[in-house]
């Protein structure tokens, strides 16, 4: 992967959002026509596509802070299906309010343990595959309920990222200068200070390792981090609403 500039990353984010929307819409069309296996496949791919947005946006932030990034590892994360599936699992975990208000490392670890099964299901939805001692067509393995659930999750994830994209556009106008000005805002600086070295993108965390999962849940449960995240989210939502009104 060749290094990208901030403006090139912004262009990539736009194309990722647009492509994810097309994948979700195509999946919904297939679902309406009872093509459950292919609907599942496209919805799954839409979720993987959106995780690329999750990877690239922090890279732009790091570049705007004049930090070095490991492009080799970034390229690996963008291309590795298992890494992208792990990213989607993490996003769904973060978006679901935890029971008792506390994110549990054991719960995230359990969800990450399904990573291989999810990747297998994607392959089952596209190819005639051996399952046990027999071969099956995708339509024999992916039923309506499984397809509906996958398409619904992909649509929900897309809507969340579209909101993020709208807020990002409102706050930065999708330019390098706008991003650098945004990063200097007190709210963002406070958030970066709370995260500390955890914003370093010289490597990607290995999401299926127990110690990394413990670190992730510790960040999500950090009492100093959560109010800052809420404050930052409110700022982004206000900016997005202002753009929509305009």
C-alpha cells in the first residue's frame, strides 16, 4: 500500500461510505427476492467495508498530528478479512449498551471467538462448500432468518457510520486544513490526552488476544474517558445537525 495524504484518505472515506450504501441496498433487493444467501454475502461485505472507514479515519488524525504510521500494518488491516470481521464485532460490542453499565472483557472475548465461524459463513454464502461429510449450496445453508439478521445489522452499522461521516464533513469540510483545526479544539485535545498512547497507530491491536481485549474494555469502562466520549459525540451530533439544516 502506498502512503496516502489526508485528502486522499478523505476521498477514500467518501467512496467507502458510498460503496457500503450500495452493498446494503443491493443486499436488501436480494432479500426482497428471496435470494437469502447472496443477500447475506453482500450485507457481510458491507460491514467489512465500513470497518475500513474505522481504520482509515484515525490514520488521518495521526497524520494531522504529524505522527508516523506503519503503512504496512495498515494495509494488512484493510485487506485481512479476519481483521475486518474482528473490527465489526468490536463495533457492535461498543454500540450495544452493556448490562449493568460495565463492558465485560469475557463477553467481548466470547464474541471474538466467533470470528472464524463468521468468516466461514461468508464463504458458505458464496460457494458450494463442504460442511461435515457433505457438500452444500449456499442456498441450503443460509436461510431467511440468518439473512434478515445480517442485512439488518449491516443497515444499522451503515446508518451509524453515515452519521459519523456527516459530522466529520460538518467539522472538517473533509480537508486537511479543516482536520488540523478540528484536532486543535479543546474537546478533541482533552479526548486525546485521556487516551494517551492508545491513539498510536504504528500498529493495530490484535483483537483476538485476551490481553488486548482486556485493554479495550478497560478503555471503554474508564470513568474519565466515558464523559469525554459523550461530550465529543454531542459536539459531533450538533455539527451534523447544523449541516443538515443548512
